C-alpha cells in the first residue's frame, strides 16, 4: 500500500523543520470528527513534529488519544483537518491488522506493495529471504500465524524500498520472540537502507529498545507532551539503561507512561 499525493495541506500552518535531513514533517493544528447525529470528537490538537532520515521515532500515548488519526492524516488518507503535512508520499505502512488478501498468495500480497507496472517483474528474492518468507511465498495468509502474517505485511510495506515506513502498533498480541524478530527487521531496514520510521506503539519497553526519539502525546485530543531523544546507540542499550530510562520518563510524564 502506498500513500498518494504530494503535500497534503488543509488550512496552512508552519511545518517543523529538522534541517536538510528532515523527510517527514507534520503540523496538525486541529482534527475533529463530526459523526452524523452524534457529538463532534476532537481527536488531535496542536501536534507538530518532524522525522529525520534514518531516524526511528516512536509515538506513544493513551488508547483513543488520536494516534491512528494522526497517522491517517500524514499518510494523506484523511484530508479533513487543519494544518499541514509533508513527506509521506510513497510511504510504506503496516497497520495493526495485517490487512492481507486471503485469496491471494503471500507472493501476490507482497507484490501489491509495488507500483502496478513493476508488480509482476521486480525480483523480490532478497526481500523474501531477508524476512524469512522464502518458504512461504506460494502459501495463503490463512495458513500463517499472526506473526507470519505481520511479517508479510511488513514485506509488502518494504517491497518498494520506501523512504518512510509508518507502523501502527504492528507488533501487538505477538509473543516476545515474534515481536523481537519483527523489530529487528525494521531496525535492519533503517541500518541498511536509511529508511525513516514512525511507529505508534503501546509498548514502552519496545519504544525504548528501538527509538531514536520518543514523542509522547496526551489523551484525546492528542497533543505533544514531550519530544525525548534517546541518545544511547541501539546496540549499547542494556537492561539497566532501559529500566532507568523508563523510570525517568514515568516520573516526568506519569500521565503517558506508567512505572
Ligand atoms: P488511538 O489510535 O490513539 O487509539 P484514534 O486515532 O483511533 O485513537 O481515535 C481517536 C478518537 O477519535 C477516539 O475517540 C475515536 O473513537 C475517535 N474516532 C476515530 N475515528 C473516528 C471516526 N471515523 N468518526 C468518529 N470518531 C472517530
Ligand atoms: Mg490506534
């Protein structure tokens, strides 16, 4: 799946810049759902951030805060908002539900992540191998575990070699080993291809393990509470550092992060 369009803009507003290396910038002033026959729901207010090249940014906030809404806006899937977003064109995306076509093979599902003219032709052997999907190419999604289905969804998102990968709680309800395996694949894409990642997660430990930066958002309407850089290199993060980091965050932002 790919986000279409160039720069999505509703009512203007300044975009945050992070220098030349900024690949994605978001400045949502307001987003309100107006369901017919029900009260309006203000989902996002004053949420601005940028993601740099090769950076992994994790967005953390309470359930129902407006995180998925934010991702849909920046991907250009919801044009009904006030503000501006730029840089997500061509982004690869993985949602919480793998969203695979059950009547298509793994191979076919992954190829749906390619632009139509390249779908049949592109050599994806390396991608299937890297993601451990080689033996599964001819199988159908129904024959796969949830973890493998998510792997297929990740392969589909990576198929076109996107500059930006947007992930919405992609590892929920996987066991620790399956989640760690998928996380490693995402980190590998960043390390080898310089992909930029924006990932929504509920899992604070996961965010602390992989993120270069954490964006903490408030309960609905989602607005930015803190933008926290995690400076220690990913490979040098041990249990003690992770525990201390989490504790410091929980003390400073108890409304977002529990001890
Ligand atoms: P999160 O991903 O942080 O859990 P969402 O962005 O999915 O939260 O939703 C934010 C709020 O907006 C929730 O209260 C949700 O019920 C509401 N919401 C989401 N989509 C719609 C919609 N299409 N119409 C009305 N309200 C919606
Ligand atoms: Mg959500």
